[in-house]
């Protein structure tokens, strides 16, 4: 059981690091305009040699930012509770902590999935019509990888909870 919980913690830790990097960096989308490549993230857009903050309050950027921040927070608190559950696992008092950590990982997965879906749908709709030569970039891809990692973490923690529950059921 320790290996599943350790794997869940490792996956959640890497997922949370990717969430932070993805949210903070400026490479969600790249496009070619006027002979040069430009890129933008959730907070800034960059032209060659200069980056500027977004001054527009575009709803889908705001929604994506909010969901990414909520996802980071849920994953972070899940890691804290997961570590506590991992440490207290041998005393068999950590069932609720294990479940709580797994649920927080699933909530984090849900929030980042919402963020990525909103961003993807609106970007394809908006930029697909205006710019011919654009593509999603590595910050965006890291967001999708974090969806998989946080889901995997939640699955491992819920699996541990189910295994321990069945073990106690047969011991009685």
C-alpha cells in the first residue's frame, strides 16, 4: 500500500509543479505575424524582444486563470493531506485523510480540465479564424499533462482506500 500512496504523492507533486509552471509561463500559444513569432500566456503576451501584461479582461482568460489557480490550491492541499495520511498509514487512522487526499486530487483534475477545455475551445474559435499560422505551445501541453497526473494521483489514493477497506472487511 505504501508504494501506491508514494506513487500518488509523487504523481501529485509533479502534477502540481507542472500546474504552477504552466500557469506562470507565457507559452500557451504561439503564432506567426508580420514575419516574426509571437507568443502569449495567461498573464502576458510577447512580441520579439518585449513582453507586456494583458490589459484586456477577456472572460475566457479570466476563467482559465481562476480554474488553474483553484487546481493548484486543491492539489497543494491534497499533497499536504496525502503526506499526513502516508505518515499515519501504519496506525490505520488515516482512512479519512486518504479519502480526502484522493478527492482533492480529483477536484484538482476537474479544475485543470475545465481550464484547459475553456482555453482550448475559445482559442480555437478566436485565433483559428483570425490567424492562419498559430499553434498551442509547451505551457499548454504541460497543463494537459497535469490533468493526467492529478487524475492518476486521485486514482491511486482511492485504490489504497478501497484495498484497506476490503482488508478490514475480511479481517472481521
